[in-house]
C-alpha cells in the first residue's frame, strides 16, 4: 500500500518556506504560476499545490520533467502567460570559495 504524503510529512523533512511562496504570489498578483520540484519532492507536489491554492487566487501548473539543480529551469512555456515560476528544493547560490588561500 502506498502511503499518502501529507504536508506534515513534508514539513518534518524540509523547509520550503510555503508562507514566503504565498506572499510572493500575492505580491506579484500572479494568476498563473509554474511550480518546479526536484525528483525527491515530486511526491509532495499536489500537497504543496493544495496548500498554495487554498491561500491564493492563482492557478498552478506543475512541471514534472527532470530537474538537476537551480540552473535547470523549464523552457518553452513563453506562450502560456505564466506570471511566476517557483522552484522548490533549490538552495540559494553559495559564495565561491574557489581560489581562496588558506
């Protein structure tokens, strides 16, 4: 039997800042939002979208294609009228420590 994933399961393992996502959707007055999940979070996609839908007036598209990192943004959606893209599971870019001398 497959266990249904809940928001509580998600919040135990990850900090996705869902309230920040809601704020950004409202601040930008986004009506159509493309949401991208890395493979490990795709099982939670509908739970996250349900949460966002309950708190905003936006409609959502879930990108379920491959995702290999923050620079792997979906392309080819220019004609759909997407107002905002949210990428879950990506870390902020870290400062480069290459070239530093000890």
